[in-house]
């Protein structure tokens, strides 16, 4: 197998260390840096793309001689990306549609205040 010295998977260990380093870098960017929010988001997205590449090529064996001369199953990658886009779009829709927890809390409070005022007037 490619990337093995004896029986030790050097390639996998390097990929694991790189993945941990990129994760810690993204964590620092989000919690410990004084960068503007836009740059934090851009840097985390860039780190995520780099880490996805590491996962594909170091762990999922995208380019190996055993995979029919470097044949990459593009249809599976495409369907995975479509599924991820659907999950992200559905999550954003749920958060910002007003039906989830990101809804109009001010409207709820105004409605409660109107009910309290109405109840206060009927008791007198």
C-alpha cells in the first residue's frame, strides 16, 4: 500500500495531525482572534475546504493505483455536495423563517403585553 513504511500508516497519521491543526486554527479564529467577523467566516470556510481536501486525498484514497488508474467517483462527490447543500439550506431556512427559534420574539412579547393590559382592564 502507498504511504506505509513497514506496517505503520504514515500518510494517515500526517493527515490526522493536519486535520487537528486546521481544526485548532479554526477554533482560534472563531474564539481567540480579533479579526472582523467577515474575515473570521472567510478564514473558517477556507480552512474547511482545505480540510475536506485532506480528508478526500489522505483518508478516502481518491488517487491511488488500486482505484483504476486514479479514477475518481465524481458522481458520489457531486451527490454528497448536493446533500450537504440541502442540509445547509434547510437549516438556514428553519433558523430564519420565523417558525423556529430565530423567529420574531418582539412580536410575541408585544402580544403578551397586550393580553396583560386587556386582562387588567377587565378585572376593574
